[in-house]
C-alpha cells in the first residue's frame, strides 16, 4: 500500500453551539485572540453563525436557543474539548490569565507524561479549550501502560520514529 494515499479530507473544524453567539464570538476573539472570518447576523444584529480562525484552522460557532435543545430532547449543549497546539504554552497562559484576571479558574500549565505541556480554559458556553505545547518526544507512561502506533503504511503518514 502506498504512503502517498489521498483520503480527500481538506480539514476539520469544530462546530460549537452557544446560547448567545454574539457574546461568545466577542469572548473568543478577545480572550483567545482568534480572528473573525465571517459572521452571519439576524435582523436584530445578533450572530446566528460565525467562522473564526486560529492558526489557519477554522472554528464554526452557532447561536441556538432553548427550543433547539428541547427538540433534541436535552436541556442544553454538552461542552466539547478542543485542543489548540501552540508554540509557547506558558506565554499563552500568561496572556489569557491577564485578560481574564485573578478570578479566572485556570490552573497553570502542567507537564504530561506524553511529552506535552498543557493548560485548559472553559469558555462562556461550557466548552473546554486545552492549549498544548509538545515539549518532548519522550513518553513516560506508568508501569504496565504501552504506546501502540499505527503502521505508517496503513495510515498514509510517515513514521516519526
């Protein structure tokens, strides 16, 4: 099987629901520094859908009311975890902490056994955003744990060792 496999995917973007997409859009651009690509507003000027950009990756958001969730038989959205890869997680933490202030419940970045340094922030809609810096290729798993890597011939990706 060839490692030059083309699977047709062009990207992946989370699609996040907010009770107030106008406020969420403002918060995400102010706090995380995302850039706005486009917003769609209703006749009252409220955002019902928008596209943001973070490091060349798109993030979609939509405003939905209680009737949307009622129709699905649930009380409201369930938060989603989104991972953002960054070059300097500590600087990112300081920037976000400075914007949100001392009342923000954000633990400082922590080193993980899989070579990452991360911290997580919850947004105003209940979604979690983990900022991730890969600091080492060394993996230090607990005794009895193992890493199982896919065969690069099957995934179409070159092995990194």
